C-alpha cells in the first residue's frame, strides 16, 4: 500500500499540552487584496501552525494553531492582521480525533 501511495507516511503525535502549549485555536483569515500569495509563503514559517488549509467561502484560509497562552495568541494575531481579517475560535476539546479513513465503495 505504500508503493500505491495509499499509505502516505507515518507520524508521531506529540501532546501540545505536554510540549508547553496551553491553547489550541482555529483561526480563519480573509486575505486583503494582493496578500494571499505572500501569506501562503509566510504561513510556512510559523511554528504555531500545525495545520493550514486554503478553503472556499468568505475566508481564504483556516489554520489550526497551538499557543502558549493568551498573550501568545494576541502576538500571533497581530502578525496575521497585516495579511487580512481574522476570526479566532478557541478549541475546548476534541469530539473526533484522528478518525480512520475508509475506502470509497
């Protein structure tokens, strides 16, 4: 299955809490005119971002981020606002975590 690229890799999951992060958040970004491409390059440099998706709809980007505390969140958002408007949701808990992908029938 590895040769057929069904299995794309193996990952070790590190607990963000045990690594010193107290907050997990989802942040959406609606990029300003002309700022999407620069953001797509910049986002790759942020250690806080654990997942980033380019999406359809009113926003262009949704990111899953881990942060040390509220102050860290404030500083991180301050970096983002030069690229566009943000909306932030703090994650309270996981409802489904790492659900298996089942083959299409």
